[in-house]
């Protein structure tokens, strides 16, 4: 299998597949302050682009480890979000299809990587105080009202691929 490692993120020919994690620890949800476009300077869910040959859940685990220094168990529940962002001339500058998964913190101390400006655990009641990327608070609330996959609570280890 050969993959195009240089797929364009700006002005893409095709939508870019990405994942995010709605991670909960002690009743708080993880938010990151984006350090790159699109959405630089806005709070969002941690996540990123899926690598060719990588499962969706493995991508969530990798991204959370890279961006925030934590290990997570990923549940089956996901929400599909499509982000199409035009430039000042109306041309499509970014087009992402994002699968946001429920996840549970397993271990690791929260540390922001160079990809994000900050990372913090936030009370659900405080979400409206953060300037977030469009729709992020709604995704968090919807995913956290759904039941998690019981398998996510039983799994331990580095990669938590709990589905097919």
C-alpha cells in the first residue's frame, strides 16, 4: 500500500479526514487552544489528521498522546462533523471531515505540545466561557449525553482500537 503523505490541507482537492477526542477525566472535558490554522487562537477538541493505513481510533490515541501527552481509551461512539472554511475571496481554503470520539483518560500528565498553545481540563458548566471553534461545545454536549461503549472502560494499553 502506498499513501500520499503530502496531501494538501489548504485548498485541498479532496476533503481531509481527521479525528478528535472528547476526553473526560474527573468530570471535566479536555480542551486545547489551537496553535495553527484553521482556528488558531480558538479552543477546540484535541485531534488531527488520520494517517494513511491508520485506524480511526488509533489516530485518536496517537493525536492525544502527541498533542497532550496523555493515553486514552476510545469508545465506539463518534459524531461526524464537516468543516468547510472559505478564504476571503470565497474559495474553499479548508475542508475537513472530522470524526469526534468519546474517550476516557487512562494515564499521563496533561502537557501542551508545540501544536497547541494551551491544554486544560474544563468543567462542563464553564464551556460557554471559552471562545471555541464553531460547534465544538455542541459536539461535546451531544457526545457526553450518549452512553459510552463498555469495552472502553475495560481496555488498557497503548492503542485502544475498540472497533472494526
